[in-house]
C-alpha cells in the first residue's frame, strides 16, 4: 500500500523555467515531509523539508508547498538549471516515530539547456 | 567528515543463498535505517536501529533482519534469497538533530 505517491514518473523543463514536482499522501497522520534528490550511482541527498504547521518553506531556488486538506505537497525549483536533472523523491513521516519514512516512487527531472 | 559507507557496492547471489550487507554511519550518528529501492516501488523502509535497538520495522518478511553494533555500524541480512529481492539497498544515518544522510547503496542481484 503506497502511502506516498508521485504520479509523474518524469518531467522535462527548459533551463531557466520553473519545475514543479508533485506528491500526494494518504495518511492524515503524517506531519513531516521531505524532498530528496538522487543522482545515478549515489544515495539520495536531502533537499528541503516542511512540517505540517507550515504551508510553505523556502531555501534558495527551492520552495516546498503543503496543502494539508488536499494531502498534497509540491516542490518548486526556480529557475531550473541543468544540474538539477536528477530523480526527486518526496517522503513523509510522523513526528515521534523515529526515522520511519514513507517514500514516493520518484520523479525523474530533466532540465534541457 | 566521512559520509555513510556501504559494503559491498555490488553483489550477485543465487536463489536460496543468504547475504549480509554492511553500513558504516557518519561518525556520531546513532540512528541507522535501511531501505530497499526497486524500480516500481521506490524506497521501501526496512528497519531502523538506534543505540543497538531496533526502533522501527517496515512491512517485510522475517527473512530480512538487521543488527547494530556498539560503534553504530549496522548489518542487514537476507536469508533464503528470492528473485524479487534484487534491488538497491540503501542505508541512512542520522543524529538526533539532523536529517538522514544516505550511503551510495549496495546493488544486489539474485539469479
């Protein structure tokens, strides 16, 4: 049972434009969400997180939006750069449950120069 | 600071065999988690160890087991391998105040 879903396996964006990656979750108990980026032959690296008390968190070119009522979060990358080309995973957990995270299946982003 | 290391990086086994994977966390990190990554399922949580105790366990059969040593290094064991166990196995470590840092993974192929 996939509790975190990324319905777009791939996304292509022109360099300089906005990339929007989407993620949906089914468990309303989740209250902490993260995005990871993964390059081939490497482990995922942490990108940005958001807790359920906020609806937006920014870090440079990366912004995560959380819509709790829709159980939906999105990652915006502005402007997109070729080095952003990677697989992006969203993950969710509940505070107080240690590091038991539920991951989506990933979205492969290609930024075209 | 050295990152999370996993050994071996690649492994080929046959059905019915068992395998042990190793993970060395970042120095000072006491939590180690294991994930299985397959193309259709993304990353699936296997278990988490903290201070040598299993703190969380995912929905995997008992063939999958792990342990953590006093130096926080962790091992994962899979017994009676099946073809479906072919995957990338990722280990991640964290401290009480940090996010998880992942290793490069061990690619297991079961023939």
